[in-house]
């Protein structure tokens, strides 16, 4: 289950994106800082180390959000929580748009690798590191933290970025449903292996992470099956979504906003046969875009 604004505090709003932090983050921060205090002469550096981790995660999530917006998607919320961060992005349901929205997060960490390495070299050559040995340890540690975040996120395990990138690449030859199914199956195998590693190391933290990955993979597998069923439905050949260009399914798969009864707007010109309410907007079951019914008509768009 992904974190939501429930139980989270609003930190700030930047570029139209609201950033929240879950209350449990503070408990994990206290624990993590307390375990790192012994590595430094001053506890300030241990706190700075954890806040650097928070900053890297936040930059990573902003990478997802800004990339999603650049391809016409929606992204207006980021939630920080103990297992990292989640950018709530909704890119257009096209493989290229999804691939860019996901890949932009790790690319932020890729850019940070030479920046932090150069900073580490600079600090190592200054007299400051001789006077403040904690500085050298700090910059070396945050370099490793960013590099570790990059490697972990690129693991081909859904829903990690690597697994979602794999899904986006497979989307081209396999389609939306099958690509998600393959990615989630690989993710389930990887999650079981990660759970075994957690038992081997007797790590509660790794066990929690493995359980989280497995639960999201299972939900993704069910979603893939549902998408597959929708893809196999008969279609209205004379209509197509203006956004994703997918023909709508033929049948009563839309509900009237007034009486909640199912109907097919493409056979009734958008008018509910039960209560005569006219739906001005018709939503695509494939990509979720809502557009006027007239814009779905291929003959009108091509005229």
C-alpha cells in the first residue's frame, strides 16, 4: 500500500507540487541518526547525513514529477515516508511517456554521482578535512548513499524504477497489459528472493521492504489481468480516444453521473437512456483522459 496524505504533514509547495512527510519518518530518522552518531565526533554530522538522504530522495521524486508534466501528465504530490518517497504521477498511457516519467528519477541520481564525487575530491584536498575529519567521512558517506539509491532503484523489480522501466520498454512489443504482467511476475520472483535475503540476514527492515514490494507486485498483477480483459472487449471502430488513440469498448461500460446506471455513450450520443442526462465529457477506460464525445469521432477529426 502506497503512502497518502493521511497522517502526513505538509512541508511546502514548489512548482505546483505539494510535498508531504509522513509522521513515521521522524521515528525512523531518530533511529537512523542515533545509530550513526558513533561514526562521527559530532552528532550534527549524523543528522546532516540523514537529511542529505532525504534531499536526494526528494530530488529523485521531483525528477519523476517534472518529467511527467513535460509529457502532458499530471503530477502534483510527493510523499516522503520511511521506505523512501513516492511521486504521484499520472503520465499519458503511452510507453514513451511512461518511460520518460520513470527514468527521470534515477537520472537525477546519475547526475549527482559526478557532482558528489567531484565535491569529495575537492574536500579531500583541502586543509579543512584535516581540521574537521568528520567532513571527509560525511561527504564520502553521502556519495555512497546517492550511489546506493541509484543501484537499488535500477533493480528490475516492480514497482522499483528499474522494474517500471523494464515494463515501459516491454510495452512496445507486448502491449500495456502483457508488459505489466511480465514486469510484476519478475518483481514477485525478485521479492521472494529479497525476502529470503532478509531472513538470512535477520533484517526486519529488509523484510518490511520485501513485503511492500511483494504486495505492490501482486496488485500490479491483478491490474494487468483487468487491463487484459478490457483490451479483449469488442470495440467501436468509428471512434478513438483523442489522447491515446485507442478505440472505446462497445458496451455499457460507463456510468451516468446523475443516476449511476451503466450505458454506452457512443450508441446514445452521450445521453443516458435511463434518465436522459447528457454527459459532456466521456472518459477513456484505457488512459483515463476525459474529452467531449464529439472529439472521439474519427470522421469529424479527419474531416
